[in-house]
C-alpha cells in the first residue's frame, strides 16, 4: 500500500518555503519541492501541475471513520485576486454541485436565507421526523418545530416547512456566531445516541496535522471561536444547498481568511451545520505564490467524519465517499482555476 508523508512532518519544509525572502530572490525551485512532499506528487504529476491540470489524492484514515482528500492546481493569479474571489463566496462556489447559496450578514437573520428551498424528499422526511428517528440531522427542538409549526395536511405545507428550515438555519448561525459551536444543540436524529457537534469538530481538528499546517493561528481561531479573537483573520458565515450522494445537503459553514506577510493565503472552512451524511468537516486551502512570477499553486485539504462509517457496509460507504470526494475535488479545482484566472 502506498504511504503518504504525514503532514506534520512537512512543517519545517513548509515554513522554509513560505518564510519571507528578499525581493527578487526568485526561488522558484522551493515551490515544486514543497508540492512534491505536500501531495506526494511524482515528476509526471508536477509536469501536469505546471500544465494547469489538477492532481488529487485520497488520504488514509486513522480510524476508518474519516474521508480525507488533498489536491492542488497551478493558476495564473496573485494573492490579492485570490482573496477577492474567496470573499465573494456566492460566485466562488457557484457550480454544478451548488444548488443554492448565500452569505449571512454579521448579525444573521432569516432574510439572509430567504432563497433557500427544500426538495420534496426532504419535506417528506421532515413530515415523518421524530426525536430518535429522523432522516435529517437535527436537534430535538428543531424536530419538534417541524411537528408543531407545519400543518402537513394543508396546501401550504411545503412553504411552511421551508420557512421553518430558514428560521432554524438563521438561529444556528446566530447562536454559533455569538456563542460558538459548544452552544449548538446536539443532533437527535438517531435512536440511542446524540451527536455532540462540538466534540466531533474539536476531535477532528485536534487529531489533525492542520494545527501544525502553517497556520496555528487559524487553527486556534476555528477551535476557540468566538472567544479566540484574531484581528488578522477575516471570518464570515454562509449557507448552501449542495449536491452530494443521493440527497442534496443543506449546510452552514464558517469560513476564515488569513493573509501572511509573504503572500501565502490560508482559507479555511468549518462545518457548523449539515442536514445529511457528515458528523464534522474541516477544509483548508492554501494559495502559495511562485516567487518571481504572477502564478501560484492552490492546494486544498478536506477532512470529513462521515456518518455511518461502521458496521458491515462501512467499507462500501467509505469507498463511495472517497471516490466522490476525489472526483469532486478534481472538478472543483479546475473550476477554481477558471474563476481565479477570469
């Protein structure tokens, strides 16, 4: 079995690559060297990267419950352009997998989610939803709201269900933004156990080399938000409804941007809420400028704990999720390249 370098082992190389250099040093050799180690790229894959093609990998899971992918692509883009694009999250993420998306205001309100609509399958699932038995990932209070606030036999049931979901997402965003992930209620969609969202995310982050991945500041910010404040980090919340697997997934995501003095930009995404499949998810993208050029590499690392990766079907579920993650990442990197080079 092919082995990958632990990302934590690359810290020294990464800091060497990204450390400030004298103007005009033109140390272009350091970036391909770093890319070889970072995504375990072969000579042939480095040539593909230099042609503007995407290279992706699926990483091995430590405990069998995670699906992790990593990839990179070279783009004609500057750090300034990269930051401008990712700030405009609605356009940056627009694509075949994103059905609806919107950015929350600094004080999240229902109007921020006005464009969200559910599909008929999710509405039917919400109608049958009970605490301990629900096809959507929801806390107990939200399950009760769908039971008591939607007249399911009325002509307006679909619109009412959408309205309750919008109100729930706005509440989630507002609670998280003011009090952090520990204030969010646990999911109660399963018969015997509640998923503690804060514990799931903290476990994912603290077991990850992400914390040593160039930006311990960014890791500390995401782990301790909102009590950990960093004036150099720009954060925002957005919601989305995206294609994944057999069902569209409704998400609330916290994104954060950190620009370093050497031009490297880190862009991280933390799952706040999801309606299907995932226990916790963490994504990190790096824009690494190539010295002496107007090009850069965009890398993306995603670590996700997937619901249901246990039991006799665990291998099948993991295989599907891994393949979907890698294929989706390859397509997404090509889309990112187009958007950054516009």
